[in-house]
C-alpha cells in the first residue's frame, strides 16, 4: 500500500509514461480522473502546485498531478502553459502555420516543461520539474506519442518517431517522473 | 459611498470602458490592481466567478472582475478564454497568420464574450454577460481601442477604427457593464 500514489489526470498517455518510469522503481501509479481547477498562470509550477493542493483537500490522501508547457522561442513562448487548449483548438497544423515564416533551426527552438505537483494532507505542495529543449519540425512526422510529439524533434527525430522507450529516455515527463520517483522512494512513503 | 464598486483589473483600457458605461448611471468605478488567480477553464463565466470570490476573501468588500474571451469559428474557438495570453505572445499578427487560408466572411466569424463577476462578502459570485459577433478582418486597421480591436470588425469596420463612443454602443464589454450597472443600481448598493 505504501508504495502507491494517486495520479490525477484524464490523459491515458501521461499515465502510461508515468508507469514506464515508476513501475521499475517499485512505485504503483493509480489513475484518478476526478479533475481539478487549473490556474491561468505563466508558470506551470504554480498550476501544478495549486492543482495538487486542491485535490488533496477533496480526496484527503497523497496525490500527484502533472502539467506540461511548451515554450516556442520564435512565438514568444506560445503556447506556454496553455499547450493542451491550443492543441485542442488549432493543433499541430496551427503551430506549423504560425512557424511558416520562421527560418533556420536556431529560430525554431522550443522547450517542453513538465511539472509534477505532489501533495498530501496537511502540507503544501512540492514540485518536480523536467525539461527538454528541441526544435519545432517543418512538418508532422511519426505515429507514436501524443499531442505535439509529431512536431517536436531532437537531433532531427520527432518524439512521435522515436518509439516509447527512446522518448522515455529523454523526455521532459520522464525526467520529472524520475525526480519524483527518487524522492518518493526516500521520503514519500507514509 | 454606496454607489461605488471596486473593479479589480490591471488593464486601464477596461477601466476606461467601465467608467464610460457606469459613470452616466451614477456608479463610481474604483480600480484595484491586486490581481487574482485565473482558472484555465473554457467557460469565462467560471473564471470570472472564481476570481471575484477569491478577491472578496482577500479584500472583504464588494468587488467586480471582468474576463474576456474571443472565439473564432474557423479556429475551433481559439483563442477562447486565453485571449489575453495569446495576444501577449503571438498577437494580432499570429491570429491573421492562422486565418491566412480562411476564406470568405462567413468562415471568419468570431464572437467576443465579456463576463463580469460580482461578489460581496458572504455570498457566491453572480455574473453578467455581454457578447458581440463580428468577423476577423484580413489586416489590422485603426488606432483606437486595444488588444484585438484592430482585427475584429462589425459590418466592415474594425473596433479600433470606430472610436470609443461607437465601440461602447455595440461592444461585448459595454453590454456586460450595462447589465451589471442596471442590476447594481437596483440591488447592489449596500
């Protein structure tokens, strides 16, 4: 019992990635789709912390939430913390349209930022961050992953093209869950 | 004293529009720039209600907040409730780029939605809505207004081209403040 944690999310892809990182470390991820209020805030860390604290008040047990931002240099950080909403409306096609006039690789730099907010009853949330910097591709590629994975590439290979195992070695979300898992094994079980 | 209301916003243009509607009705708008948490929520009414209730807990007096969304049909409702963030990052130029392949006027339909959240100590927030439907222009026009006003047009005239008085006769924000003022005069003074 003590090595399990409730992950509040409606996204099955995120659950799969969390399990891939946490299961080998002896941590059981239990999905809960109860939802939580997400702040409009440029800082995804505050969004995750606020969400985790809200859920704890409702469920009265230790939980994690995860929030992802995508920051594209040439677009002044857009879509930033609103990555999910922007994906649901204008999608990858919209991002590529906005990048149509953006030239070489340096100008196409983008950073994924994943923040896990952990909270348990009676404490304030703590957060674990993972980031990865790559480039926005010129077209969609690959059939794996989800969300922006077809247009986010590292060394010319899109997240959606590299397979789950390879993505989980370098992705923002893998890094944040590695940090969380390491901490949870030492301090989190209670 | 009883005919004044605190308007929590950092946007001086919104204050000016609120004053233009409320002052002739005997209501004094007092700006407060203390900020409040904005939810990520597709429904700006929930954003405004949540914000108003938060501010009341902090200031312990009756307040209003105002939240605006811009919903463009051809972009599946984008930028929606994140109009402010999207304006600050990709701006009107970004919206026009996204609309580059969108054709005739019917496809360019867009709706501005303004919601005022009113709250006073010991009550839940109530909201007042104003909407206006127009079209996204093919280019920026006019030097008035703020935000998306240069690319939002009604009958071919951009908000930024029509002058403050004309805009205040038809705008979403004028309508929400008219509804609020009418209610406040009858029920809000206390």
